[in-house]
């Protein structure tokens, strides 16, 4: 199970424990169908058949295939976002070390069957389905948000527009590797070497690139647009809401971390365990 038990589902989907267990079953089955047979095979009827339940039990929670896909994407993102957060919040790592670990995390992830099979489907669907296009945009906005923050810490000479363009390049470099070093791809067995090359190239680039060096290749720092905004498929309101949720999740993660390192005996009694709230997802696009 990959995080579905902590999923922030759509409003009304699985409010009670029995309902959540049913949602988990439906989502894991839907993900399995996409991975094994492709998105074209995903129907509410096929999910019901594989779950050995009536189709009404599926449509009670999900009225359409798009609704179902929305929560499948969220389910996949929950543990992924938590892994990223654990790297960024590691107090003993420098920004360069965090960037290297982040890149390795992304490369390791594309070697999983889930990512190699799921994300190419999403890329294709994004060309035709506006919902999927926005969902994919959200995924990479949040990924680049972390990259941009690390880049700013490592190389503060770059402007926001330059940092975000560099984050796009790093993200695209890793995502494009899926077809070569992904699950059962020809170069999958060469990941240790490939990761070393990618980490060296990307970390060194982030450290060394300057506006002056970019000028030699056609970019003039003077051409920066003071009104520049991150290119996105989202409206201004949707983009702001996405980042606000991410910031809120960051604050909750920090509170979790501080609570985890605190010694219960200092307060004279152990704290009651509290459930963790899932990290930012695409639930409201």
C-alpha cells in the first residue's frame, strides 16, 4: 500500500473508517490497472470487477474516471512528498547535499514500475485532458518549488526567473531519464553510474552558473522581466492556493519534526500520538 491510508481524498469520499478502507481498495486497484494495462483500461466497471464489488459501490465514491484518477494521483504523491520533506528538513545536510539527495530520490523513483508506467500515461493524457494537464502541472510546480529553494540557497546571485528556469531544466533532465533508466529500460542497470553523472552535472551547474556565464550563451540578465510570473496552466487563484497549501503542509511538517525530537519525559508524560496530515497534493486544481 503506497500511502492511500493517509490520503486527503475528495470531499465526501470515505469519511468513515469502513468507507476509507473501501476507498483504499478502489484506488489501489485503479493504480494497478493503469500500471499493468494502461489508462485506457481504467473504467469504474473494471475496478468494480477486480474488487469483486458492485459498480454502485465504486460510483458511490467516484462519479467519473476523472474523479478516480484525481485521487490515484494524490495517493501516489503523499509518500513522495513526505520523502522530499524529510530530505529538505535534515539539519545535518548542506544545501548542496540536500540537492544531491533530492536528485537521487527522483532518479531512484523513476526506476519503480509504478513511476515508469504511470507518469508516461499522465504525460500523454495531459495533451488531451485539461484536468490531467493541470494535475501534472501541479506535480512539477511542487517539485520545482523545492528545487528553486535549494538553488537560491546554493547560488543567491541568480534572480527568481533564472532560478526557476534552472529548476525546470533539472526537473526535465530527471523526468526525461525515465525512458532510458526507468523500470525494465535498457540502461536501468546502469543507474549508479548515471546517478553519479547526473548529480555531478546538476549540482555543479547550480553552484557555478552565473548571469555572466549565461550571457555568453544568449541570455542577458538585463532582460529580466520585473513582472515575471511562473508559467503555469493554473489560474492566479489556483496557483496561489496550491502554494498556500504547500506552505501550510510545511508548517505542519516542521511541527511534527519538533514534536518528534522532543523528549516526552521532559513534560512528565508521553504525548498522545497524533495523525500526520498528508503533504500537498492536487486535490483542488
